[in-house]
């Protein structure tokens, strides 16, 4: 009996495919339900601790607003004409700084990862600047730039730059040297080698760096808005604290989390479209 004869008939294959699809759908449904239940349980625990004014000495919930109070504050914010201005200001600052950081970080990462001279010239300075937190750049940014908007964009840029840069360098250095050598042996010149081998090979790591950089961009932006902003989600959160509107603080935090998560998801979705071969191997960038 040949291998072909031992294969199940087409109808049986169709039934097996349907069963596999149903099983996969069931697993996805269970995972989704588990995640939803964990979120509901966390909110319920938060409501209980705030309503009981729970004081564990190390953690005190007596002044923490309950989810019901946060929901009422969120409804009031949605009815405020300032909400649109806050969101627009933060989004413009984040994406402006992130876009510049993406161009500079990927460009420098490719240079440092491929050229030893570029690494010797640039890495010492970059490694010295990398540990400096975004909040430490605020006084210098205010002095360097003529407007607070540019200073906040610069702080966002500095926050997103290094995750993008380091992941790009890692992606380039992780390329199999045999693949690069084989491409050169087959006649690939510098431009073709970069376009068809180096950039596609490093692209999954670049996408990872872009996703991390988007999160740190939001972190740094909120810090900058708390000090030098007039509009923005970070400014709204800090103003709520100064005015002792505690439910509004949590509303601002939730907005930051939601927009940060959505921005990172957008970067990952675009990266998945640019790296279809990576998904075929069972991995996601």
C-alpha cells in the first residue's frame, strides 16, 4: 500500500478540519472568558476594598475612590468640552515624538548593527544617555526649546528612542552571517543586501522595539504634561490631584492605559502585516 492509499478520504479530512476549528474556537472562547472574569474580579475587589475603607497599613483604601465614583467622573468628563482638546494634545505629542524616534532609532540601529566604526563612534554616547529617565530631561528641554510643545515632544522622543534603537541593533546582530555571506556570494550588492536580507531579517525585532517605544513614549509624555502642559491627559490627571478630585485621577490613569494599549496594538498590527513570514512560523512580532 502506497502513502497516498493510506491517507484518509477527503470527506474525513474535511470533518477533521471542522473539528479542529471548533476546538480552537472553544479554546479561544475559554481564554477570553477567563480574561474577562479576571478583570471583573479585580474591579469587584477594588469596589469592596474602597467601600469598606480597607486599611492594611501597607496599603490604605480609605481615600481611594470606588469604581462607581470613577464611572460617574468618567461620564462627567465625556460631557466636558475639554475632553477633545486633552486627547488631541496628547495624541499629537505622542505620535510626533514617536515618529521622529522611529526614524532616528531604526536608522542609527541599522548603522550601529552593521558597521563597527559606527558602533565605536555612537555607542559610548548612546549608552551614557540611555539610563537617563525622561523626567530628568524636562528642565533641559525647557531651556533648549522655545515652546513647551516642542519640549514635550522632545521628551517623548527621548523616551521612545532607546527601545527602538536597541531592538534594531539586536535584530541586525542576530542575523545569520551565513545568510549574509551567501547573499554576497550570489552577487547581492549593498543596497540589495540591505533591502532584501538585512531589513527583513531585523524587522521582527524592530517591530518589538517600536511597540515598547510607544509605551515608553506615553509614560514620558504624561510626565512632561504634568509639569509643563496646559492640555493633555497627563495634565488633566495632575490637575485633578492638585484639586483633590480623586475619581478624576483614576479616570486619567485609565485613559492613559487605554490609549497606550491601543497605540501598541496598532504598532503590532502594522508590524504583523509587514512580517507575514514571521506569523507563518508560529510567532508574532
